[in-house]
C-alpha cells in the first residue's frame, strides 16, 4: 500500500490487524524469566536476541498453518518497522540505517533458519543453535533457554489460528 493511500486514509494498513500479536510477542520476549532463569543478559543486545528468538518460534508455528502464512509476512514487516523506529530513536540516521537494518534482518533470518532446523532435528540441536545465535551471560548454559523455548513452541502449537492472530497467548 502506498504512503499516499495511508496518508489519505483510503485503505487500512493490512499490518494493523497484526499489531496486537506483535506487541504480545515483544511482551513475551521481555518476560523476566528469560533473563533471570535462562541466562540471557538484560541488555539491548539480549533483548534483541529474545525478540528475534520469540518471533522465530512464533513464525515457525505460523508456517504450519496455511491461513497464517500471509499474516506471518505482515508480522515480519512489523518487526522491521519496529526495529527501524528503534534505530532512529537511538540516533541512527538515514545514511547508516540501511546497513544496520540489513544486519538486523539478516540476523533474524539466520535465527529463523537455525531454529527451524533445530526444532526439526530435536535433541541437542536447539542448544547448539542457541550457542551459535544468542549471547548468554557468563557461566550460563543453553539448557534452560532451550527448555523454555520448547515449552513456548508446544504452547503455540495448541493455539488455534484465529486465537493466535488475536494475540491470545497466555503464559
């Protein structure tokens, strides 16, 4: 949809329907247990790691249902929009913004692929993917984080498509 259409209000932004799900995803990623119990550092980088990780698990769930494929694209677009806004708030200007966004989107795609493979393989594959993709605090092991991610994935599998789209994820 064009900027002019949105400005004039002639067509709603199709991403708007997914905003509650995006906000719920971010709230899940900010739950204290990730940081206190699972060894993710409570830093900007750690929070980014958890947003992309929780989003990856959610997108993997959405891939399993044909009705959720298009919404998953919109949800990813909201991620990009939000990260763009966050970088701008940090003072990153247009000349450098594209480079930063490219790295962030690439990292998101890499995590999605790594977690897709890890969940398919089972066993220690998820712990290995965590070690390669998420910064953990000194002395933390990936086992607690892997366990919690498996729990999240199992929970998301039980949620019907319409409930998921309505951000009805109870934790």
